């Protein structure tokens, strides 16, 4: 069967895997058998993707990122350089905790900045934006702008990643014109 994706000669792709059309896998990356990724993904240099990882379409993973078993990235997720996902909450080198891996879900359109850390077992909401160097220790709402250690909601962002400001529960993006409604910590496009 003809490969419909590109893998640099230094990349290691174990079989069997599911890799969508037009996906690009760059230098020194390792895709484990059983991994699944969609179409039009770009996997940067020195990326590891575990056998139980699930990646949607149009994912961008920058250099030096590990996507471990139990990590799910929905469509259009961006992972910045050297950001970190964990998969065990309380690791010890002398105790096997592979049966305790916690699922981490990053929903459609979310961005995780460079050197951010996402502690396992949390969900990052749709189109959320995690600032560089942040530490995510709890679930992140849709469209939330989160930064700091620990990461806290500091504002809200549009699908185009520009910050939006709510007045009387409504916001209009000054960059693209999309409109939003906010009820408590729930943000939805109008």
C-alpha cells in the first residue's frame, strides 16, 4: 500500500499505525505502533507519539513534544515547542503505574504555548489558549485564556486567538467580528 504521508528518513514509524493523508513527520521523531493521527498534521523534530495517543486532523506539534498514551488531541490543536503532557499523576521509578494512566483531552482548536505543562487527567476546552510556560492543573473552559503557575483563567479568546472582552455577557472580536455570549465560565459563539 502506498504511503500518503511524508516521514523524514530519520523518523521512526512503527507498524501498524494510522497516519492520515498529507501528514508530515520530521527529523528524529518516533511514532509508536498503534498511534492514530489524522490528515494534514505536522509533527516537528524530535516528537514522540505513544501507541495509545489519538490525534485528529490538522494538528501542529512543534519540536521536542511527547504525546503519551491517553492523550487525545482533537482537530486543529497546536502544541508549542517543548510543551509537556504527563500521563501519571504520582510517578515513582520503582512503582509501575502504567495501569493508572490518566486521559488528557485537548479539544478542537486549542493552543498550548511553548514550555507549558499539562498535568494528566485534565481537559483543555475548545479554542482555549494556554500561555507559554504555564502549568495546567485543572480543567480549562472553552475559549479561556490561561497562564501562570498554576494556570488560571485570565481572560477569553476568540477562535482566531485574539483576546475578547465581555460586556453584559456579550463580546465581539475586534479582529474578525465573531460574536460570543458568556454565562458564568461558559462561552459560546452566537
